[in-house]
């Protein structure tokens, strides 16, 4: 599992931690559209991200987390996340 902690500024100048966890890829049954799934947790919310192989799934999970954090918290993140296309 990959675990990252970001700090986000909240009103009043305080900050809180946001935890991102990217879990180990799981092989799907052959009949599934995507061969791999990667469970991702972002700030307590769970997502399943798909991939064509284990590393693709991890990459997609990291991209998904980055997009969510950037859209929700923008420039308030430490360390910062660059905008994604």
C-alpha cells in the first residue's frame, strides 16, 4: 500500500490532514472488462480504479486522487498538487 498525507488549510488558519491510500492491485476475473482494479481511499472515501495491468491501475489511482484533491482543495494543499488535464 502507498500512503500519502497532505495538509490542507481550513478557516481560522488551522490545518488538517488528508490521507490518501492506494492499495495493492487486484486481478479481476477474465470476464470483466478491465483486468485489474485498485482500491483507493481519499480522505475517508473509497474508490475502485481500473487498469489494464497492475502499474496502470496504480497510475490511474494516483491520477484519480490528484484530480479529486486539486478540485476540492486547490492551492490549500501542502504539498501542492499541480493541475491535471
